[in-house]
C-alpha cells in the first residue's frame, strides 16, 4: 500500500534534487517547495509488467517521498539524466561519459538492489549500459522523462517543456525502455523534482506513481566523495528514498561515495531494497 507514503503535492516535494545542468551557484537548499493543489492522490496498482490499472477520472497520481518508517528498508535510486546540451557536449568531446560504470559493477558484485530512473535520451545514448541494467535481476527501471526538460518554470534553468508535450514526453520514454525488458515499473521522477498540479495532471493518464525522495545526495555539486557520503548518512533513516546520479561527468564522485554509503547503511542496520519492495511490493 502506498497510503503511508503518498503525499499531496501541496505539501511540497519534500526534497531537492541536484540537477547537473543547473548553474554552478545553485545549491539544493535554495530550491523552494514546488506546490500544487487538487484532489488527494489515488493509489494505483500494476500488473507484473508495470501495466497501469485504471485510476479514477481526474485523479492526480500519488506522489511518494518515502516508504514506511518502521523496519530497516531503504531504497537507493540513481538518476540517468540526458539533456540536449549534454548530448552536444559528448559530440564535441568536452566530456567522455555520462555513464558511471563502476556504480553498476559495485551493485552487481555486492548484489545490491537499486532503482534507476532513466531518461529516454540516456537509454538511446547508452543502449548497452541500459541492457546491462535490465539484465540485473536486482535492478528496476523507472522513467525520468525523455529529454530531462523542466515540467514547471524556475527549475534549475532547465529548458521548459511545453504543457502540450508533457504527456507524450513521458510516454515516449516508456516506449524507449520497454524493449530492454528487465524489471520495468511505472515509477516516474520529474526532472529536478519540479512539479505542480498541471504537471501532475499531464502524467496522470499514464498511470504513474511520482517518486521524489527524502535524502538528496547532492552528488552533482560535490567536489569529492566526502560530502556525498555525509549528505546521505546524515539524513537516511528507515523508509528513506535516496537520490543519486549515474551521470559520470556530472556526478563524478558517486562511485567513490557508494561503498562508504553502503558501509554506513550496514552499520545502521539499514537494508537497501528496490522501490517496489520498499513500497509494499508494487512495481510502480
């Protein structure tokens, strides 16, 4: 059941995601709550392939910040951003990679469950890496939009997606991801965690569960692994959803921080699980 962790958007996003394309002067604490109003979110259930069940007409999707605060489970999530500007940097040779493969290797070797929020453009840019993720039975794939554009104004300087393209953008990513197989979900994370009522209504027909998170690693802003480790371990608690990035050039210390984060979770008696496991067994 998602009732324990679904929150109305009017309560705010509950956290701030560090977006790589934000100006260097940005910081997570500077972002205010992205508020919206409307009827309470309605739970949706999904079949084993993530097919959405019908939801009451006009209902907004659930917005999840965390799982149950009892027990020992936490969810590690990794965003795979890819904007048009990032693609241009790759083509000009200004950066070498936006795919941090040591993260995948560590998760595989230690058999650590995780959920990856993948943009459609990232999957198209790194199809072999996406296939590798899908082949890992402990990894879930989730949707992070197609081009990582903003669904609201004032979202870290990201170019704004027109309202009439929002639904199609998210639907396109589901189509891109589907052929890769693996553990597909209907979880969706807005770029920058920026959403309002209009954005929620745009994605509602797709049967998604919107996932924000309550522990922001700040890895795109970090200049070493230490602040990433500190940000996570100082805030994590049972039920937490941790936000990190797999976009190497924009979050280059995440792979160094991850072993220390895993060790810290173990010391606290916290167990990483997938989002579906954290949120009561539903695949989105």
